[in-house]
C-alpha cells in the first residue's frame, strides 16, 4: 500500500500532523501501538508555562526568543510558533473540541490536587481561572462520589483554602454509582462516564442539587462527557449551576474525549488509522526511507514519499533506556545525550533530570539523523525530540502540536 505520508505514532503530535496533511489533500496513514498519552492528559495543554528559573510565564510568545537554539520552538522559529498554535486550536474546533484559551496569554487550570498551573488551552468544562486562585467562582462546593477513590475532595479543599477560596465538601451517590461500586475496576472515571447520560445523568444532577443546594459553582470529578461536551452542557442545565469537571488521576475523561475526537475527525477526513500495530522493519535507499513493514501486515510493505516519527519519549517507548545506552528502537536513529552514563540522572528525583532533555538528532527542519547522516524523508515531531525539559517548563503539548504543524506544512507542499 502506498501513501503520501506515513506517521508512526497516534498521539497528539501524530494526529495533528495527520489531520493537517489530510486537509491539505494528502493520503496518509497513522500506525500506532496504543492510544497515545492523551488518555493521561488533564484536558489542559501547555505551550510554555515557566521560564528557566521556574517563574510563571503569563505571555508565552514573548519568551520564545530567550529559548536555546536546541529547543524545538527555536527550530520552528519564534515568529512562527504563535501562528501554528492558533491553527492548532482551530483544528481542534473543526474536530468538535471547544477549547478555552489562546496562545497570547496563559490562563490557569486546577490540577487533581487543587493547585493552579498556567496553561495554553483547556476543554470548556475544565476547572480553569484567569487568576491563580480560582477567584470569581462564587459560593463553591466540592462534590465527591461515595466509593470513588480517584478524587480527594478534602485535600483539594485544603489547597484551595490556602489561596483564599473556601469550599463546602459534600458527598453523594446514585443507584447507578452504587451498582458500579460492586466492581472496583468499573468505579473509575471512564467507567462512570460511560453510564452518565439520559436518566442516569438526570438523577446525578438531582443528587448534586440536593447535596449542595446553595452553591453557585460545584466542582465534580470529571466523570461526565466521555463522548463529547453535550452531557456536561446538559448537567449544567439540569442543575442550574456552574458545573466544573476536575480531571482525576489517569485515565482522564477529558483526555480520552480529546483522543477520540481527533481520531474520528482524522478518519472522517479519509485518514487510515492502524491501531495496535508497530513497525518491524524499515528499508533504506541511500539517504531515503522507502518502505516499512509492520507486525500486523506481515510482509505487505507500506511505501510513502515521506515518513514522520511521532512515537514519544521514554513514557511511550519512543526512546528506550538500558543500563549502558539510550536508543530509538524503530530505526536506530541517533540520540543526543549529554555526558557520561553517570551524568544522565540525579539521585534526588525532585531535581531537574538531565535525561528529560534527550531526544533524537535532527536538522533544523526536523529531519532525523542516522549514523551522522540526514535521512531526507524521515521527520521527527513531538516529545521524541530533545532540547527541552517539557516537565519543568510546561511545554510538552505545545511542542507536540507546534512541531507537528511545522512538519505537516513542509510536507504538504512536496
């Protein structure tokens, strides 16, 4: 089977690249082992949240010029990052994902433990604020679900109280929730969200009103809206309150919703999404990758003019660490590290870890290098790229989406 572009990896970076290329008239395929890290996302995507000293950034685009030359944003070009970020939000909207925020000014989202962090985009039902203290919510109640262990109302209330926001803490249950409690594996956020529609949603709304009758804002665990925003909107109508869905510990309903929406839109645009497959071999012709084999397709090689590697970093095994080496397992692409093995990490896990900045070697156009030579038609995007500490600076989703847009633009014209 022949394609214009084959993308290896089906997370945020791979889907943004695939959708952009499909919209520009290319024939593409995405090959992905699993669902991607979006399932673990809080529903908020950060562009650039903190500077090198750990200070909060309010205007992310104003800090692009201060980043090192090795940073993916520097390779894209500081002047282009804002435009790409704006187009990513527009792409989300075409996929049916309504997002709060913009690339010019960060807002604040509340983490599952009740702390506020600066971010770029958030799903419209997320716990967000324009200030780092949640002001403007009025009288607020935190609603826990009896038997649900992935949400900590008292702990959240304590952290919010430190910022001056005092919340009432209440708990509730419904017949549907009681039924799920009989099987602890189902009493997880996505499992609850699967039943939260129709009559079950109305009973849930009545239980919220009964538990917190005077609250203007109610913070609930994100257990509604797995398949879209409509059920959250209905819950707000039924209760007459400002219902805020706080992301739980993974797996996240908002993250699953985002993944599903982007995949469905990609397939609607004609893209081929090969879930549960992985690349087993690549065939080179000089400095070009000509074809690949996958586990599920056996010896039926897939060919393309261009290939994109979007397999992520250590978390998704886009990079693999062994006692004496770090390597890229699909094609054996060069990996940029620093120092000796003993320099790759700090024994104190709370210190900045050097290995977080490691990634595959690329030129300024994100073409990868193997044995020191550039492969002309194989590109890398997302967290497999090195040159930045996305955890410290809060840039992981932004790097994924912006580099995907940059490479897709390059390939769309070829």
